[in-house]
C-alpha cells in the first residue's frame, strides 16, 4: 500500500488545529457568559428614593382680643333717658339716667365677641353688644321696665362723668352723660334724694353745687 504524502499529512494537521482553536474559542465565550450572569436573577438599574411627603403646618388660629378702650353715649329708644358706657381692658361701667329721679350705675365684663351683661343695685341689668366697635346696642332693665338703647362711640368731651363731695354736711353724688352734640343728662343725689343735676363745663368738668365749685371727672372702670 502506498503511504500518504507529506502534503496530506500537513493538511490534516492544519485542519485539526483550526478545529481545536474554534472549539476553544466557543467554550471560552460560554464560560465568560456563565460567570457574569446568574440564572433566574434579573438586574435592573437602581431607582432614586421616593421623596418624603411634605408636611403642611396649619396656620395658627388668630386669637381674639378684648374690645378696644372707648366711651359710648346715647339715648333710649323712647327718648326718655340716656345711657353711657365706658370700656377699659375688658371691663365696663355704665350709667342710666333720666335726668329727674331715676338712675343706675352698672358694672361687669365685656366678652371678646363684644357682648356684655352689667349689673347694678336693686336688680338693675344692662345687656348689650358692641357692633363693629362703633355702637353699643342693648337694653336696660330697671324698676320693672325695659329700655332699649343705642349708644354711639363718643369723643371727648362727650362721655360719662361723676362727682362726689360733702358740702355743708350733705353727701353729694352727681352723675352726668354728655351726649354727642353737647346735650347733657344728669342727676344729683343729695343725701339719697335725687334731682336734676346742674350743667357741667364739659371742657373742665367744673360745676357749682350749693355755692361750692366741684369738678366732675370722666368715669372709667
């Protein structure tokens, strides 16, 4: 038998080398792929953290304050009497007067909403409401009667005045309401006996009683 020639032997060797190189390259790719990927595990890019919800701080509820300091004066609905009220720091003092023989001093608190209930001697009572800081509208119960009234904000010399003194052994107590426009209503109590009061000078408060000059001063709580 004739032996294959050297050329065939060399060709066979080259083919075997190419086959082995191809097999090795394929095996290396698969190995690299296996090492970089885990079966059953998917890799996804990391997501940015969700922002924290913003908390809204509720606005503070505005606190109410006491009605402003002021004086009010006016007449009853039947025009028979006058009413004056002085407000200071949530307190009130009022004076009801018919200018002849009926009067009452009343005191009490004023609520933040402008309502007030003032009381005086012999069961006298004033119930009123401050409206927009300009007017007090209410009622006075005195001697079994009820009087509706409206008192507007007063500017000095309008307002409420009072004088007390002892003259020639007599105890004097006077109360005056100076109305807007200059009108006056007042009672002078002399040893428990009421009568119409003489006029005062609203600019100075000066008044002459039984020959003696006294000074009526503005009244505040």
